[in-house]
C-alpha cells in the first residue's frame, strides 16, 4: 500500500526491550517490551512496514514502523446495559417531569 508524504498514519516502535526495563517494575511487566503506537502525518513516501518519521497533531516528531494508513478509532463504550437506560429514564423523571416535580 502506497503512503504519500503528509498522509495520516499510525506507527509502532518498541521503546524498551524486556532486558532494558527498569528493575523496580513488577516481574510480569519486565517480561514484555514497552511498546508505542502513535498517529501522525508521514514525513516521506513509504509503504506499510517501512520505518518513517511522523509529525503528530501536537507538533511532536516521532518515528516508527508504519502499521496503518488513515487509522480510525475502534473503541466503544461496551455492551448495552439495560440498568443504565433505566437510570437515565428515572433521573429525567425526577429532574424534569411528573406531578411531584411541578413548581
């Protein structure tokens, strides 16, 4: 996939390998690398997998391996919880409606 200078990309880089981790971190944390994923504007033409420099939206320069072109947000607020809907309905009734709430 062709990436052009100025395209919005996400890059990946290992900050510390497991042997470079600080001695005071928990043992399970020491076993894995410290990784970074960051988005920004690619500063050169590239392909997925190439090492590039990017300019983040805040103006910071970073570098890493291009893993995604035009990344999107893929998070959610979780599964539907019926109790939360009922809380909203009840709260609206208390705050704004019903005979007991008339002035």
